[in-house]
């Protein structure tokens, strides 16, 4: 696959994830206890034999820079193998940041031209799926396509996605970005393959027209003027854009909807143990249907939950239906239900989080936080004997001063 260059859209901050993306881009969010979301697209590229990758990111890129490093964990290192972070560089003003997916690729045309590839694969880093890109590329070449977009079928239609109408032979007949009335059940995976010269021409033309998005601007336009095809992907695919969808994606592994042992997903193993080599998990409590990572110490109860490395659940504590990030401590006699808890959080003894007010939506983010999930930002300190209601979001800079936080609250 030396004739294919990959450009990974690692994006910026996604406000729909509230305090979870306060200090990191969404692509760097932990998933399934020990991975980050970007690990899935990088692993797909590695297994597909694509050797050169550019990663486009602008919001707090340090987490991704540290995680990706030299690319050695995905074999992107060597004389003919390379991965490079590509932040915005055209100017000094905020307006010179990437204005959208197409603008991000447009600003890096010189990087693409340096490889002189036959094809450019553009993939989002925000999705969780396994895919060998080689049949996708072969489909594109066999159809003599100028552009090919990958779709996956979803039963429940939502205005959050882009939808395509795929005709006989795979020709893309129509594409609508986030329509109120979707024309099909084929959802765009934000995975595009372009012929090199066609992509450069269309990017330059659209830049002059002031359009910046592939889904909104470019794909609908080129359908009538070029050979554009839709590829139908089968298999698990998740777009963890909102709090609910991110929570559901993680819980899919607990519910055994996916089996990671068959995926061969790579990650930065050195980063996971950067502070110290992790000991095996030590369990002296009750664990039911949960993912427990190395370095965890469990003396309480854990049920239907995901614990990242280094989590401590002290005596008589209970963790239910929750996702707990690295090195969090949950104190004695504390109860935690349906909580997503960011790294290095300290929850004191005798606390109750997420056990009341599940029917009360967030007062500030009612459309995003309404299903009973409670969010605790990184480095949050919850004093002993504190009660926190459901649908609450606590940002990392917040100080909890009350012994009862009402459901639906936002603390900054």
C-alpha cells in the first residue's frame, strides 16, 4: 500500500462530551479501559499495510503527541514508514486554525504532495471499529472511482449522521449531511478515498469558494460531476460523539457485543505504565461482569463496570454500571452508579454518586446529559460523605463545597 497516503482527522474539542474533553481531544479519550479512541484507526491502518500517515489535530494536541510518539507501537517507523502530527500552521490568528475537515487537509497539501501518492485515504479518529482497508481500496480502483465513501448500516436513524443513497453497482446517488429526515439507513463512517489529483483539485476549488467540510460541502457537490461510489462496510462500528453514545460504546464490551481478543488493537503500552510498572490486579472483593485492568486493587464490589489501570476500590465501596479512568481512588463505604470518572480523581469515604435524581436532566446541558450518567472531570476531589445527584457534570477546576450536589448540576 505504498501508493496510499492516510490522513487521520483527529479533530478538536467536542463540546457534546462536556468535561471529558475539557483537557483533551475526543480522539484521545480512553475506551475499553486501556485504549484510546484513535488506537482503532491507527491499528486498522497498520493491519491494512498503509505505511505513511498524517494526523491532523489542533485542540490540546499534547495528549495525542505523547500517545503516538514515534509511531513505533503501530509499526509506523522506518525508512519507508512514517507518522506525523500536523497541527495548523498557516498563520498566527485563531481564524487560521482548521475550519473544518476539508480545510484541515487543504492546509496540508504540501505534505500530501511530498509523497506523490496515487490515492489519499481520509479517516476520522473518532470512531471505534475494525476494518481492513484493502478491500475498500480495491473496490475504489475496480470502479475507476474519483472518490469512494464508506458507509455502515444503522437501524435507528438520527440527524447526527451523514446519509448516502447507494445505487446498483455501488454508485453514490445522493448524500445528505445531518438531515432531519434521513433518505436511507446507510450512515457515513467519515472514511473517504480520493484519487490524488482529483482531491487536490477539489480542495483548491472549494477553498476559493470558502467551503470547509467534506460531508457538508464537498461530497454533495462532486456526486453530479465525478465518479463517486459508496462502499458498504459490515461489522461493529460506533461513533462516540455524545455522552450517551460514548457510554454505550464502552458498555458494549461489558455486554459482550464485541470481542477485543479478535481485533488485535495496538496502543502505547509504555505510556500506560509511564509512572511505574503496574502489578497485576488484586481482587479481595466481589467483581461481576466487569473489566478490571492491571494495577487495580478491589476490596469492595464492582458490577457491570470498566476500571482502567491503577483504580482502587476500598473496603465496602460499590461501583455499578460505571467507567472509571486511571488511578482513581474510591473510598470506603462509597457508592458509585452510572458514573464516568476521569483520571486521578479522589472520592472520599461514605459518598453516594449517581443514586438519585436520574429523571432530572442537566439544567445547562439538558439535551446532552439526561439519561442518569454523572461525569467527574480529571483530578476531581469529592470530600467524604458527599452526595452527588445524577446528570451532573463536575469540571476539573471545580471545588465541591456542599455535602449535597443537586441532580442536573454543572460545577466549574
